[in-house]
């Protein structure tokens, strides 16, 4: 059972990394004439909404994990170690996802504008960092959902 959780986690993280790596290059290829600052401006608003949604959902999932623990503890049926391993995995990944979303939101606070003392590649680095965080958070959220699906199926059967 634990290997199934790990497999889902690796699949989701691979998808997230693939998106995080491919997305900046694809957009850079399509919009090669655009400046990095313009691409960063275009990425800021969606990242703000995405980061807020991920922070909210991961915090909610953590709270629901406590509810599941309470329900399984008070249930007449005995649940195996696999269920608690799934709950632990979802809680740990939710915590890291929450921290990653906070990091994304803090990264969005970095200055974007025309400043003379900021090197030109500053915007490019911030753009790649935002793209990487967006992809990783998407992968982590996907893995949480897959683990929760397994947990629910374990409780039902």
C-alpha cells in the first residue's frame, strides 16, 4: 500500500516538474520577442490566484485530515496501518504544499518594474522561479488528491 502512495506521489511530481520545466520554454519560444518583464507581468495575476487557491485548499485538506482521524478513531470498524499511512502522507504533502504556496505568494511580492540597479536577468530568474513553483504546487496538489482518493476507497471497502 505504501508503494502505491509513493507511486502516485512520483507520478504527480513528475507531471508537475514536466509542466514547470516545459511551460517557460514553450512560452519563451512562442513569445520570444517579449521581454522577460512582460512575461512576468502576465504570470503574476494567475499565480496570485493559483497560490491563494492552493493555500486555501491545502489548509482545508489538513483540517479534514483531523476529521478523518477522529472518525476512524471513533468508528466501530478497525482500520489498518495503511489507512493511517495514507492520512499521514496526505497531511505531510499538504503541509509542504501550503508552505510552497506561501513561498509563491511571497515571491509575487518581489519588485517588478523598471529599476536601474536591478540587473536585466532578474526578471528572467523570477519568471522561472514562479513557473517552477506553479508546476510543483500543481503536482503536489494532484498527489494529495490521488492519496485522498485511495484513503476514501480504503474507508469505504
